[in-house]
């Protein structure tokens, strides 16, 4: 087998898009298995910048078949807009390069309205949702009233489900949340127009993947968000609505867990997160602002600024355990360049105890004090590194500490946003 998974080992925004794009050069298929258009990946290659939200990152490479698996929640309008944007940049988005599972659940207009109104109703207890309708769509999926892509392709089935759902949603929107009712005819007209535009891409993707794996093809599974946004193991409730860990691949793509061979966990050389919730290594001073500006730490989807802090290896070690990481990828080493001293959190102190895992309780996590190891910094010459021997001894010491603490080898490092600014660490 030649199957790889790329997952985030922090709170997301680790550079998974770039890593997926890099590995796609040796992959025949690239597969999204969870999340929706709330996930933002930025890829810089050949002098162009590609901002992806729903379509797998392998689409930029051009030679891979890309798959949107059944575990994804799918907004047809967002997909078609992204397709148009990519095509304007010279990227082919056709049934030759992309397949969509007919089992994906559709994000409907009422999901967007519910997302916005429920977040507003939370007041100061809001969870920082992107407002893309992801949570309400997954809610319907598990409440067994969702509308799938296969339903949209059958107008009679689609209209029956839409009428039944909208009556219930409108009652909740107007009577409980104080919003305005949505019109059945408007939604029906909009979505039935999407049906014909999307129909050529629809496949039984689980069968497609089985044939590819059995045929010895290289398959890359691309995760969205990060481990600490996982619905089960993340900093709940400040999480997304799906399983972002490698375990989500089997259910979200329709393959057996025994078909997963390698798992790459992507981590920045420091830590960032968007939105609320505890952040043990957060830097709220000028240094945190320096990392934000130098690292361009603003969300691809929302534009929100990211909170920045020192590298937290407790988080990465937790990701290694839960996702079964076989390789680590460390990105944005260049952002730390120029700092005389760099701190790395190797464990937490919680109520006088030393722990090396992320506790479930947010109250407990908020009380965790980082136990730091101080490292010597490096200069801006790192931006010119292209092979392991180009890296300064201080950088190599930093990577060695990551490996010793997580017990996972660093396979790839990144010293800039472009595809060419990637170093394979097979000979450190």
C-alpha cells in the first residue's frame, strides 16, 4: 500500500495545504475526508497564491485525481465559486481532476442562518464559529434529517426533504431565534440549478478509492483544521464539528483503517489558534504581535488574526498519540528567525503535578502552566536553506528536541511559503 494521511497537530493553520501540495507531486489521488468550506488552505507555487476552502489541495498540482469524500459537508454554491476562481488562475477543475461523493451532506441556506443566529444568541459565550453552516449541517446529519448530494440529483426526493426540513427550521428560526423565514421556492430554484453543474463530478468515491489502493496507486488523505479542533479530542466546545484526527479517514473517505500506512502530523515551529479558549503558551506581548505579523497569521477563510505563542509540544505529543503519527512536518521555521532565545513547552504543571497530555476540562487546561526549555535562536539565513546541511546547528537542535519529546521523527521542514522552500530531512 502507498497511503498517507496529512493532519494538523495543533489548532489548525499549520500549513497542511502546502504540505499536501508538496506530497501531491508523488500522489495519484488526494482526498478530503471531513470538514467543509470553513477550512482554509493557502498554497504558493509558481509565483501564484491559491486559497482553497473545499477543494483538495492536490488540485493545484494538476496531475492528481482529487476526491471530496462522504465525511465532508458540501455547499454547492461555495464549490462552484471556488472552481471558478481556480480556473481563472489556470487550474483545471473537471471530472478528470475531481470526484465528489454522492453521500456528502449538503449545507443548506437555513444552516447558514441557524449558525449565525445561534452564535448571536450565545452572547459572551459564543464559540467563534465561521458562520459557514458547518455545525448545523452536521447536526442534521446525525439527527438523520440531512439532505445528501444523491438527494439533490433526484428533484422529487430533494423537494420532499426540503419541504419537510424547511417547515421545521423556519419555525425554530422565527419563533425561537427571532429571525425571518426562508422561502421554499427560492431555495429549490437555487439548489436545483446547482444539481446539473455538480452532477458530472459525482462518483461512488469509496469504490474509486478501493480500486486505486488495490491497484497500487499513491493515495493522500488531506485533513482540515487541527487535532485540537477535533469534536472528541479538541478543546471542546471551541472545536469544529467533525473528527479531524487520522481516525476520521476511515469513516470520512470510506476506506478500512488497515489501509492507512503513514500519518504525517503538521506543526508550526510555534503555536497559533483562532478564537476563544485556553492557550497555555500564548504570548500576549510585543513578541506575540511580532510572530503574528512576521508569520502573516490571519485566517484564510475569515481573515481573523491568530493568537500566537511558543511551540507547545504537549499538544503535538497528544496529536502523535491520538492520530498515530509516523512522521512530523515542521513549518514556518523562518518566522522564528532573528530571536536570540526561543522557548519550547515540553510539559505542563497542573496543581503541582507534571503532565504531558491535554486535559479534557477547559478549567484544568486554563490552570496548566507551561514547563519550558530554553533554546538558542537562529538568524534569517534559514530562509535560503534547501537541504538539511544548510540548516544552522541551532535549528537542528530545535528539531532534535521536537523528536525526543514527541518520539516522532521530523521528516519535512519548511522555511517559507513556496513549494520550493521545503526540505526533506531524510539525512539530518
